[in-house]
């Protein structure tokens, strides 16, 4: 089985061969294209559609061949690395010997490996919690609050913070504030263009600018209208069960009449007019 160095050398050799092959193909194609251009007297030395398709097919095939060969080399290299890592693992006898030589260290290493995913989750959770706390503390600044109310702006800040934490920087108030100010500056200079948020614009009526009402509702949420009077005053009825619907149908009663009839006091049933058909005049 070839070593990683041999595979790397083979990979470089393949790349050089592909480069040389591309140059040879270009040398072969160039005279053909020139001859076709001269024969067809193409104006302004432009390729015809047929020639463009031909060149495109050749280039596509070359790229596919190169990609297949590189993928095969990378796959072989990955398999070799996996085999090397597997071979480097200690045997059962070696593991037992290591354990009895220093049981405390072996147990500590096993525990560290077992709880590594939990530690990663804890760190991520603490980072998210700290980020939310910092954002909440910065929202006392009305300028920051106005910009962070825009979902697109907030997503940019989230992405900047994620990139910062990946590089090893801890989430802090200064870090988030710098990200917000940087994004605001990018908007001012035109480097970042956000979509307008519905409801955040000002309206002009008869030549006068009317500012939108300053409320605690975020600008991207339109205030809801008050409930209609009928919906407040009208009695709400639940849906009938299957048996109730059957009984109401047998008595020729509507859902509302049947539910009202169920609520009649037992002592008033005789005098109740609910469910009694009206007399025809």
C-alpha cells in the first residue's frame, strides 16, 4: 500500500500531467479553429455557435476527467490515513498494560473522552446565553434597538459574532457593540444594503412629514386592529359531539339552540321555549 508521501507525489504528478495535457489539447485545437475561421470568413474573428459548442464539449470532458482522477487520488489518501490511524490504536493487551500501569490516568482520559460532547454543548450554551444577555443590555441604546429590530440586520450581527467565536474570541459587550457599529457604518457607506422594513418608513401628507407612532411594538410588526364589537358581544359556541349533533338533528335544532337548551335549569325546562317550534299563523 502506498504511503501518504507517495500519494501526494502521485497527486502532483497527475496535476502536472493534466496541465500538460490541457496545453497539448490547446495546441491541437488552435490550428483547427483558426483554419475553420479562415474557411468560413468569420467576421471580427468571433467563433461560430458550432465552434463554441465544440470547445465547450472538449473543456467539459477535460474538467470531468481531471475531477475524477483527483477524486480517486483523494479517496485513496483518505483510506490510507484511516488505515494508519486504525493501526496506531493500541491493542487490548497494550490498553490493559497501560491501565494497570496508571489506573487513575487511564480512567481520567476515558472520562474526558466520554464527556467531551457534553463540554462542547455546555460551552455553546453558555456562549449563546452570554450573547443574549449582552444584546439585552445593549438594547437600552435606542439607536442599537432600532437597528436590531430589523431581522436582516440582526442576522448580520449574529453571523459576525459566530465568526468571532470560531476564531477564539469570547462574547463580550465590546465585541457585540463593535459588530453593531461596524454594520451601521457599512450601511451608511453603502457597503451593506438592507431591504426596507414594512411599517418603518415615514409618510408624507400634504407636504408635511408625519413620523410613525413611537410605540414599543417593533417596526416590522404592524399593530393589530381592535376586535370587532360583534366578536366581543356575540356568544361563542363550542362544536357539538357526534351524539349531540345526532340528537340536535333529530329534534331539528341548530347547534346554538341545542347548546342553549342544555344550559336550561331543570326547573325551567317545562316553561322553556327553546326547541319548541314556532306556531304557524
